[in-house]
């Protein structure tokens, strides 16, 4: 359950920071599928980023994760943590460039 909540918060932060970075022309989206979705609708982008972790939380409530699924969720958390670290890295670089 904690992993699902972490992924929900991380997904939301990733969505907001990605949106801000692209809107201000600081970053570009590297994932072609996500870029296509963002070009269609920012609302759809946010909906996907929020609904997937919510679906995971629902699955965890019905059936606790064990074995390889638990490992997969752990890896997903580590990947999202890395993505957030990358976001904060470009934010720091951007803030240093404007001062």
C-alpha cells in the first residue's frame, strides 16, 4: 500500500514538474508515447499519471503483492525516485542560470 501511495505522489509530482518544464521550454519529453499524449491533451496526461497508481492501490487492497510483483513495484519506486531526482537536477540548473 505504501508503494502505491508513493507512486501516486511521485506520478503527480512528475506530471506537474514535466508540465512546467515543457511549458517554460526548459526540458523536452523523451518518451515518444508520453509526448504524443501531451500533444493531444494535458488533461489526458494528468489523468493517466494519476489513474495508473490509483489502479495499483486498488489492486493492492484486493490482493496484497507478493513475489515478483512486489519486486516489480519496488523497482518502479526506485525508477520514479530517479526521475524525480532528475527533475530536481534540471530545476537547480535552471535556477542557477537565471540568477
